[in-house]
C-alpha cells in the first residue's frame, strides 16, 4: 500500500458562524449610534457643530435675494429712477384714459339707441388722444357712429356711417353733457341688394347692379293666379339735395311664350303676341280666321280689307297671306287688350285667360313702377343742413354719400 507524499486538507467554515461574528462589528455600532451625537443632549440645534468641525447650522434665509435686488435698485442713478417712475405713471394714466374713452363710447351708444329707437346699439368711435383733456375742454376731434339696419320708407338701410369733426360738447362739465354741436359731418349710407330683395320680395323680384346709375330687376310677379316673368330697368339719381329718385323703364311681363305685356299707352305698349306664338298662329287656320274676322284687328295689322275677305273665302289665299314673312310682324302689332274689350271670345280661342286680361288692364305703368320704386328722402334735421353728396350703384347695393353742416344733437 502506497502512502501519498503529502495530504492536502480543506477546512470548511459555517456561513452562519460568519454572520454571527458580525454582532459586535461596525454594523452593530452604527445601529446603536446615539442620534443626539455629536452635540450634548441639552444643546440647542442651532448651536450644534457639524461632526468633524465647521460652522454651526442655521435655517436658510430666503430674503437675501430681495435685499440684493433692493441694493441693486438703490445703486441706480437718480435720473434712471425718475425715468422708470415716469414710464410707470404714464402707463397708468394711459390705461385710465382708455378706460374713460371706452366708458364714454358705451354711454353714447346706449343714448343713441334710445333716442333713435334702434333694435341694437350702434358702434361709436371717439378719435383723438388723450381723451380726458379733450373731454374737460369740451371739444372732440372726431366721433364716428355706425348704425346697422335703419328703417327708411319701404326698405332698410343696411348700414349708416357718419363721422363728425370738431365736435363741441354742450354741458356744465364732463359728467353733465346735454348735447353736441357738429360743424361738419360726412356720412355713408348703403342700401344693399340683399335687403331690397328680401323686403321687396313679395313679387319675388331680384335687384342687381347694371351700371353706375342703373339697376336690373328680374323675377316673377303673381297676377291673377299666374306667375309672370318680370323685367325692368331702374335708373337711380338724386332728387334735389334730400332724396333718391328712381325712374322705372323697360317694364315687361312675359306670359310664358304666348304674349308680352308692356304697361303704357303707346302703340308698342300693351299686350302683344310673342314672335313664337305669332308664328304658331299663322299655321293654325281656325285661329287665324277668328282673328281676321274682327275689322279692328285688320286695321291694326295694316292688311287691305279686300285681301282679307278673299283670304277668308279661299284657303289657298289664306295660306298665301299667313305664309308671307310680313304676317308674323303684322300679327304682333295687335294690342290684345283692346281686342279683349270688344271680342273676348277671340282671345279665349287664342288661349288667354279672361281674369288675367282683366288684371293686366289694371296693372298700369304707375302701379307697376310703384312696386319697383327704391327712392327715399333724408330726414330733416332740427338744426343745420344735411344733404346728399353722391349716389352710386355698386356691386352690393346703392351707395349714398352725405354731408352735413351746423348740426345739433341732443340738448
């Protein structure tokens, strides 16, 4: 049996024994360390020193930044301090002036709303800066007033804007203003097509600009249960210095493709066949015979009576007469309203409604023109003068420019 030259032995340690050896180590000392250390138990906290030496502890002081800022401001030159103070004072004065201006504009708007019986308060803009010194002095550079939706006769003015210059206030002081005197006023009035179309729309007529002084009216007009197509031209102009005048021309009512009615007493006016209906009439023998059987119709057409008598007795002659190029124009010359009085049966054969003809006979030029009238007059001011300066048709409506002198308000 061989004996080894050397034997290596290993000593195994118990890990739990190693943990137990830590009971008297640094961890135990740390866990049982006196929290009052390093100072004495009765020593105040502020007097305790930090371990290892150092300054005594003291609570933080947050006012050091304020003292630094005060020291910096005190170090500024006096002139700079004065400038800063003046800027702050000017800012407060400006704010007070603007507040007083807004308050005055609001009070003026409410007063105008009550005096003019408006549905909404107008917009008031008082010009000039500063406001308070001018108010104390009783004179304002300018006052602009914009009033929406002002009633004017049959229509509503979409916007009335007026600017008064060099306004002189009447009162015992800034808080007791009774009125104002306006040496000069410039105004602008808009009569919009949208309002005209809505308020004059019982006839379903639409107004559009057709030039600097002209308006085109297009739409329908109900007459005796029929919707007749309406066309008219309205010319806009001044009626002196106070009013707007409208002249209605080119009035025309179309009864489908059957006839056209133009109110008036001239030969070209009245109720006449359209070119299409006159051409259709020439091809219908029975209707042509009914029309040519009336002597007054023959005279208006300008056809010789001998030719008409021969055509009534001979179909070939009738076809030759109605087939001529002149016949359509001759048939269009007949005023059917004159024919309806003596021979209503003839118009009935032509397809006309008797109640419609009666209504058209009462729809004269003045009656129709009144329905399309857009004129109005400016109100007379109690003092001073208010006049029209210019009237012009624009894309959105009629623009009227005003001028006033020596006007007085309130008081």
